[in-house]
């Protein structure tokens, strides 16, 4: 829920990300679990954290490390059961620690009952919960390239029909143009908030709106495909979906929202995190995507990229979540011989520590031990 900066309860939070499978194993089966998080609550309390961000623990075939959800209302059996989640929320609250979880609503797993029903019956209402398109000239509907590489379309067995997956082929995209689908999502979001979670880190949310022409683009690679981003990321009309999501869910609860929002131009930050923004915070990918070429051009150029984003998010709201981009910048820059001295190191560190510290602090020492192959640029 958006609140004025001076009254927002979450702005002083210290948030610690936990990837359950690699955090703590309570039953010695080699897999971390929800009970393992509960067991370590005293340790987390001692660190001084006030909120846990728990990465996906939903029922999932784990094609994308839990971000492919097969059931929004069930827990992956390897990680525990729903009673464990209830116990985590309750026992964490007793220690003054709140629980934030991931919300993944751009796509589901292809093993979700909705998608299975859509495959089983082309006339099912669930066929319109996803994005199915007929073949064009006997092949894929267009030449869009998935974020994970290869065509963004997968053929339906026994049909001349294809379904869209912006990410993995086992992650079919949900059709946000369908109001019935949106209401299902809102009911699920409210169910979790009613359960007592503090809020959500909202995955890949800028991809929920696709250009409805589904037209091909000039190829930008030897594979004959074109990046899907210009047709599916932060597209006109997304504001209708995001405002509705906020009004029907977040605004009805005392919660915090952190959007994973790649593709948002700096001049649109106030729409995303301003006083009437869609979210309380977003990840700032303008800072995260500083690359080697930027660093090679010098410290002023690299830190200038940070300054440009700061000039936009500070007036907009003053709160956002910084991903690991600045740590990556520090690592890249200090690998250069000309920065390997005390003066340069102090200069870089001073620049990277926010002067007014207007952000929630994320501690990710125990974060998930894998790389999700995404390219947000």
C-alpha cells in the first residue's frame, strides 16, 4: 500500500532474502525447508533484520527454481506444507519479523491445472487464461525470441496452435487481457495477504501486457528472431492492469510491494513508485545494468549512471530496492589497476553508499545459489 514517505511503516525495514532450498535443512534430507527457516529465526533476529523475503516455495516442477508455479495455494513438498508457512508467519511475528514472499503472475508452470485444462479442451475457459495463437504459414505465429533464448512459442501437441512463453517453455504466459483470469489472480493475492504475509516481491511484472498485434519484428540475430522486449515489456496499457491490481489487492491491506520492473524509463518512475505509484518500491535496473564498457570509460561515467537514476527515484518516492548491481560495479571497478589504491576505493565506496539512505536494506548472503539467465537490457 502506498503511504507518504514520513508514515510508511516499511521504510526502516531491514529485509533479508532467503532461498529456502539452500538456507537450512531441518530434517537432513539435503534440501533446505520452511522448518529450517523457523529454526533459524533467533539467528535472523540477532542479525537485526525486521523482514524476511522468502523466495518461491510454491508447488513447482522447478524448471525455473520455483518461479514456475503449479499451484499458488500449495507448498512444494520438498520444502514443507502449508502449516509450516503458517507457523513461520506466526513465530516470526512473535519475534518482530515480518514475512514477504514472491508473487509470480506473468506466467504459471505448464503443470498448473489451468494450463492442463487449456490443453485438454480447446473450448475450455482456461484456453483464454493463456496466450494461444494459430500457426502462421505452417510455423510459429511470429519471430519473437524468448528471454531465455530460442522462440517464444511452443507448439501444442496434435494442434496447429502455439502458446507464448516469454521465459522458459514450461512457463506459459498468462493472458491479462482476460478479466476472469485477473479476478482469479486478485483472489489469490488477497488470500495470501489475509493469511498474514507482509507483502510481495513481484516477479517480472512489467511483462504482463503484450502488444496485441503479435506482429513479427526485424530479426536482430543470426537465429532469425527478434527480442521480445519491445512487444511485451512495459507496453502501453499496462497501467490499467497495474492500477487494478493495486486497487483490488494491495490497497485493501497493510502491506509492502516491491516490483521487479525492468524496462521502466526513468521518466516513468513516478508512475511506478510515486505517491500514487503502482508499488512502494521497485528494483532499479538502470543502476544494476552498468556494464564493463561503462566502467572502462571511467568512474565519472559509471557513477553518473547511478546519479541519473537517483535523480528520478528520489523525487518520485524516495524508496526503492537496489539489487546487486552496485556490488557488481564495485567488483568490476576495483579489478582495474588504476582503482587499486585506498583513495580510489574510498571514493567508490562513498559514492555507492546512499547519502540519505532512503531505501530498505536488503541482506542477501543466503540468497539462492543459482543464476537465472535473464537479460534485462
